[in-house]
C-alpha cells in the first residue's frame, strides 16, 4: 500500500487505519481542499506528520500552517481541527498508549 495514493472522499475526510499494537496505533488522513477534520481532543500523546499538501492546524489560541514534511506533537487534551489547503492533503497520525 502506498499511503500517498490514499483515495479522496468528496464528502468527508478519508481515514485509513495502518497499524494497531499494544503500544500505539497509526492511521492516515486524507483531506481534499477545504475539507475539515472536525474539532476533537486527543487523550494520549499523538504525533502529526504531514506527508503531502498544506494544512491549517487550529488550536484554541493558535493556528499553524504546515507543509509537506512538517511534524507536530499534538497537545493532549487540547481541542483542535485540521483544514486542507491544497487539492490533496495527507497526514500520518500516531497515537501512543500510556
């Protein structure tokens, strides 16, 4: 599987599970331009790696624009959302179990 060719869903973000273990889970999210991964909270240490495209990552008091290759540690317990800015935006999420 080449995760850079994950299918776009015109109605909602496409989420593909890659791996689950006792220590972590990984999944890929693909957003079309203008699509939003709705506001949510993560309750465990989580990393964000933008593989392709450009996104706006919004936290309550700050906004970040990420480009391909950018990496970010998502703050635990912080409400956040992600907006796709390019035609195709793909990122890898890894959730670490405590």
